[in-house]
């Protein structure tokens, strides 16, 4: 027993030291300058593989146990191919790709690295992405007939495969922003977000639900993981929602939808946003500008869904006496917003996103030391643990990007992207709407089994070119794929964010899934909106942008009202139909549809106002039990 404990403690110490070294290395690189691609990305992968085989066991039954001899053997096999590239670096960079044949040792090391990445990815995020990679490898070797030597050359000896752009984004962007999130959490920012949201919305109808929406959107900006958001925010917000009268499955749906939106909410979005910036060769700030209005529409609809459901059920907010005061929250913890503001200021001053994130990260603990309310979080141990948390939280993205690099390498070598584009165009028969629907389903299916980043990368390689060929502007095509890679987290049958929230709420999984789709319904429509009206991505003239935003916002709210059966008062069946019809009319750009939407909405409002007057008594006091 003592030997077991000693072994376990040694492994924890070793993993902690490696985690700190990984965090420190990536922070140092931002200041000193990025090394050559193979060296930088290889070092990032080396850290990730080492930590994965040290701290993640091969199955659930072995979790909590120290590494076995088998794990140490796999660790040695995993790091060998990367170290081989470092030792023979001159040979690697001086050989002529695709012309000079690989040696038997090159091929052995390349094969070994592919296998080890598949195994490490399986340990971290499950089978879906490794199986997808194996399918593409089989497609390249068996169906297309690519010579194994050429395939390994592409995947292992160039920056077009495993060490390609996805892994580069993970190393350059994702690591430092994940680290920033860990530093923010360790300084008590999560409590700030919760108290801030409660002071703003806790007293209104369905207050705890609105608290969930606001706090999850804030926390999502520093987390980038829907399930992580649920597990941090849900234990507080879900019991509050249930206590004030929301049904368990609705509470789970609200938390899942609000947490999922964190990946599309500026100023700090999920990892896939950085991949998008690299794919399109634009700054991250440009991606933020494109994402802003769609993100606001998403959360506006979610907020509206909570409000209308609460009004329909007659739920009140929490007593003001039980809520923190906004002034007190800002006075005691408001300074913790400074690191986020630091990132925005530095980024929009013209510096790179990694440099801005580094400045924000380094500001976290000094800022926390400014006030006594957060000063207790400023300890050396907390700093070290924040670095370790950041390194561990970056592992799933790092390995997912390396595994996605295998898929991208096969696609680019075999021309599968062109073939897939032709298939989509053939199936869609040059009909944009059908192509969009196919892309939507592909995104949801891919996202069911893998994180947003690899799902988006695969869609970019296979589906986005087809949308662009059908006339969709490039930012809208990429944002469309990005959105549906994210929304899979709330789409049954495999909705990871919803499942996590349902577990906390002790609610039925399918009921929670249906509630999530209803609450997040606008999120499924917003991507179609900005494809047909790029003004919602702030592309075009300001009068058009403002008009499109106002009508889309009205459409999103009316959709929430129709689906939840309440506008000014409880809606009957035909009013709900009219509200949904009005929403779809306003969502589609154009004068005729806007007029039709306004007519439908006006009819419902007039009907509800008339009905309201009929149930008023002569003194103007509502009868008991009426809204």
C-alpha cells in the first residue's frame, strides 16, 4: 500500500512539474518569438503526449490508478518519433518532400506516431475522432491507392499533416487562452460572474434561469468548453431554477444552451475560432467582429425563452434581500474584470492575440491582490496549480488537433475535399438551401462524437468549399460550419452538454434534449440568417446592418415566444403558429417578409390586448388567476 501511494505521489509530482514546464514554455515562446514550425509544434505535441500517458488511464476501470508498465511503454513509444525529428532535424528540413524516399526508420517512426496519437486521442475524448481518422487513412490507402510511403511522408515529415495548421493553432493560441481561463478561475472570477448575473437578473421573472444565461455566457468566454461550463455553473444555477418552479428538464436545457453558447460569445471564443482565423488568414479580432451579432441573437433568444416560460408558469424572481447588490459585487470583485479588459485593449491596439492573452494571464494574480476580498487567492500554490490546470485542460484540444491533422493530411494528398465538394453539389443540385441543410446535419453528426475544433476542421476541408462554390461569402460559410459544430452539444441523441446538465438536474435525458432544442432554436436558424444576409456578420453598409439586426432580434424573440406559448399573456394554438410564422418571416431578409412578419406579430399582439381588456373588471383590476 505504501509503495502504491509512493508511486502515485511521484507520478503526481512529475505530472505537475511537466504541466508547469508546458505552461512556462508556451508563455516564454510568446515573448521570445515562435521557433520553427516542426520544433514548436513538436514540442507542444511532446508535452501533450507525455502528460496524457502519465495522467489518463486506458479505460474507466483503471482511472485513479498510477501508470502501469504498459502506460510507461506507450509513453516511451509516443515520445520517440517526436524526439527522432528533433535529433535528425537537419536531415528532416533538408530532404525534398515527396521526392526523396523515406528510410525504413522514418516509416517506422511515422507509423508509430500515428498509432500513438490515435491511442492518446481515444483516451482523452473517446473513439469517434480516432475512428474517423482510421476511415480516412483506409480511404487514402485502400480506395485511392496512395503509396504508404508517400502518405507517411505527408503526415510525419511535413507541416501538412500531424504538424499542420490545427496543431499550430493549438500551440500558438489555444494553450495560452486555456491557461488564461485557468488563472481566472483560480482568482475567483467564477464567483464574480455568478454574483454579477444574480444582482442583475435574479429578481426578475424566472430570475435564476436568467442568471444561468448571463453567468454561463460570461464564464464561457474564458472556458470554451460547453461541458466544462455546465459543470462549473450548473451546480449553482440548476438547483436555484428548480427551487423557483422551473421543471428539471427545462432547467437542464437552459444551462446546456447557455453554456454551449460560450464558444460563440466574444471577446474570448472557443478554440475553433482561432482555427478559423488561421484558415481564413485574418486576425482573431476580425472573427470576433463577425461573431458578435449572431452571438447576441443566440443569447437574446435563450434569455427570451426563459422569460416567456417563467411568465407562462407564473414564476417570480428571487427576493432582492437574498441577492447580492450590484454595487457591492463590483466594489468587492469587479476588479477581476481587468484581465479581460486588458486582453481586449492589447489585442485591439494591434498586438497579436497570444500576446494579449499572455498579458491578461500575467495580470490575473496581481489584480486579485488589489483587494482583500480576493487576496486570499494569491498564493504561490494557486499560481502553480493554475499552470497545471491550464496544461491539463489543453490536452484534449492538442490531441484532437493532432488527430485532425491526420485527416487533413489525407484529404489534401488524395484530393478528397474536391471529391466531397462535387458530391455535395450533385446532391444539392445547385440548390443552396439543400447544401446548407446537408452541411448542418454533417456538423451535428460530426460534433456528436468529437469536440468542436476537429468537427469544424473536417467540415472546413470537406463542406465549406461547396458552400463557397454556391455563392456563400467565405466568412458566412466558415461561421455556418463553426456554429453547427458547436450546436451538436445540445442536439439529441448525443448531446454532451445536455447530458451533463440533465445529470445535475436529475432530469430525463430526452425531455432535457427536447427542451434544449426549443430553447436554442434560434441558434439553429441564425446561421441560415447570416448566410442569406451577411450584414449580420457586420459585412456591408451600417444602415443595412442595423436593419438586419433589429428584424433578426425581433424574429429570435418571437420564435422563443411562439415555442414557449407566451408573449403578452399565454398564447393559444393559433397565436403560437402566428408567432412562429412571424419569426421566420422576420428572420428572412427582405421588405416583403418583414412586412408579413410584422403583420403576423401585430395580429397576435392585438388579439392578446383585446383578450386582456375583456378580462379586466370596470375598475381596471385583473381578475384573480389572470396574467
